[in-house]
C-alpha cells in the first residue's frame, strides 16, 4: 500500500507540476481498458526516465514503465503507485547504417518511415505493429518473413547493435546485443529492473522501393488476420506460441472463436486475439482468458500461457 505521505514526497521530488494525479490509463493502452494510476509521469528525455526510476526506487514506490501500451492489460482498479510513460524521443543517424533511437520512439510509423526513406532496411518488417523502441526490446519484437515464403520469424534482435540502459544498480551504461539474452517474446528485461534509454540499430542499405513493397505485403497480411485497433482495440496475441500447433488454432477447435463475454470477444478472424467491442472491462477479458485456458486444457490437453502483461489491481 502506498501512503499519501509517500505520494506527496514523490510529487515533491519529481515536481507536482510534472505529475498527473489519478490519471486514466485506458487511453494509453491499445486495449483501451483499465483504471487510473495514483501518479503518471511523462519521461520525455533519458534524464527524465533515469530520475523518475531512481526516485521511485529510493522511496519504495511500486512503478511500472509504459510505452505504447500494447501487449498489456490494466486492471479495472488501476495501478497503485507510479506509472512512468516512456516518451524518450530522438532519432540520430550515426553513419554506416547505424541509427540511434530513444526508448519512447514509436517503431511504426516514426522510426520505420525515416529509415526506409533513407534506404535503410531491417526495421521495415515490423510495419503495422504497435510498439515503442523500448517495448520492442522488452518483447523481442517479431514478425514472419516476407511473402510469399513466410518460412521463418524475424526478430528485432537481428538489427540491434547496442543500447544504453539504466541498470539495477543505478548506473547508466552501454551494453551489447548479447546482454539481452533475447528469445521468443523474451529479453533479460523480464528478469530484473534494467531500463532501456536508447538503442543503436545496425541497418542494411536497400532500395526504398523494395523496402516499401515488403511493407505493403506485410500490412496486407496483417490486415487479413488482425483487428483494426481504431475499431476493435486489442493487445495482440493473448497466449504464447505453441510450436507446430498455434494457440489460436486450439481455441478455434474448442469452438470459442467469436465467443462474447461482456464487452469483450474472441476475435472472429484470429482466436488468439481478444477485442474490446467498446465497453469491455479487464474482468471481461480475464474471464475469456480463463475460459480459453480451461476449455483447451480439458478438451485438448494443452496449457495456454498468457504472453501479455497484467498490470495493476484486478
């Protein structure tokens, strides 16, 4: 429990004029679901991000770092503590295909557009996927290889050169790609309290026209399978990949595709996605998650493990 005195001290040290009180979080997520945070701080520079994290650690205030708000479900009762919105910007071209981007830069469209315009490929595969640079590092952002083969998954780690982080011990330092121990929907960021400040990408020169053709193919592929977030807010895939089977296929086999629960629905085109039909609560989504897990376990013998992050109080 965060006391009012602690929150007042947080306001004093970070600046009450820089803090939002009882801030709604739903508009800051792609699900458009969730209650308020006690405090919301907008970190627009690496220094802002470092300061807010260190103050929260020092005061023992529960804190959560929020980027684009994809791949998360915020509880209906919100978050008791400090939510730090990473808005660290800046895109710098360092030469020889290297590009440095702030953790709060949106990969799509911002970073992808400026790199493709300069004829630099590697990030273009991730077009249409909502994420910030920091979020992409957290989950090792990925997408199937270009049409028509789509024979392998392409990961953001393939174009990461290095990153500046705030480590658990409070030091700012530069680390290489291997430091993150990337895996499927995984990086070392899941294990501790390291925070990404900026990332250096190593991209490859390629004709902009060729890169845009791949982008168009990927967008078409996504549009056929994924909801338009402006119509059906969602958090993307709910459950982790099951090799050779697919979580969505299992849910579909249990007859749950299109199933409605309150204001939420298992998406008609892709059963591993739950959409907000306009008035869904976090409880509605959790009930559908529980239903899918129970049905798939009892009927097909597989365990569905959520890949989204549950934030706050449910």
